[in-house]
């Protein structure tokens, strides 16, 4: 089996991540991979925001503040979890779908394209020996979080990609049978 196929068939997420993370040059390489996402009408319907170092703490404060706006009764453990969320990895990449009206490309296709870009970043990170996990949660659709990230009204968070070095053993991948998912018509 070609190495690249073996690689594609074994990608898996890492919930626990530590240093090091892709550096600035490597992060640019990840974005180059994302830029090859399938893209109807060449709209480039995505952009990416990196959050690393102390900025993760600032973003954690944003997440806590926005959580409290959504749920003023959130108790201290829930608040703490929100504030500490960005510290779960040394690098966060926010994948943003930048939607625009187009006669042939509905928003759904543009979101899918952004999702492909997110997947490409995960794969590219893994190809460099790093690991990651795609998370969303309530924060992803919170208008205040979007505002704090500088998103425009036509932009949406598709993914918070947590990236770094795997800090736990890779899980055993389930043996799935392609015939369960593939049929002929
Ligand atoms: C759109 C999307 C959003 C997700 N959001 C979360 C999330 O908020 N929290 C989480 O633990 N996993 C989330 N996941 C799932 C993980 O990224 C991951 O796929 C899952 O843990 C299974 O691991 P695997 O990718 O190794 O199969 C999300 C996946 C997708 C595609």
C-alpha cells in the first residue's frame, strides 16, 4: 500500500496536546495545504487565525466572558473550563468560512470547502509529526466570540483546531468495513 494511503487511513485526533507546536514557517505550510481545498468557483471562502502563547490566555478570558453572557448562572468549574480551554494545546487555528453570495455556489458549499481546509490542516500537521483535534462547541457560534475574533457578519467559525504534539498514546483505530459505507447504484 502506498505510504500516503496508509497515512490517510490512519489519521486520528489527539485530545491531549503539548509543546512543541508547528512554528510560524510550519504554520504557513499548513495553510498552503488548506489552500488546496476543493473550492467551487475559486472563491477562497476561508481564512485562518492562529492563537499561540499568551494570546491563548487572552482568548480564554474571551471564552469565559462570552460563556457568562450566554449563561449568567454558569458555575465556577464551568467558567474555569471555558477560560482554560485554549490552553489544551500550544497552538489554536481558527478556521473561518468567509461566505459570499454567488449565483452558482451556495453557502453550504462554501462551508464544506472550509471544512475541507480544516481537514487539510489536520493532515498537514500530522504529516509534519504533530497532532491535533477539531473542536467547535457553543463558542463557535457565539456572536460575541466571533466579534472578539474580528469576524465580519458574513463569516463563521468552522473549526477551532487544537494543534501540537501528541501527549497520549494514539488510540486503537476501529476496524471499519468499507462495505458498510459503500454501495453501488
Ligand atoms: C465539525 C466538527 C466539530 C467537532 N467538535 C468537537 C468538539 O467540540 N469537541 C470534541 O471533543 N470533538 C469534536 N469533534 C470531533 C473530534 O474532532 C474528533 O473527530 C473525534 O474526537 C474523533 O476522533 P478521530 O478524529 O480520531 O476519529 C468535532 C468534529 C467535527 C468534524
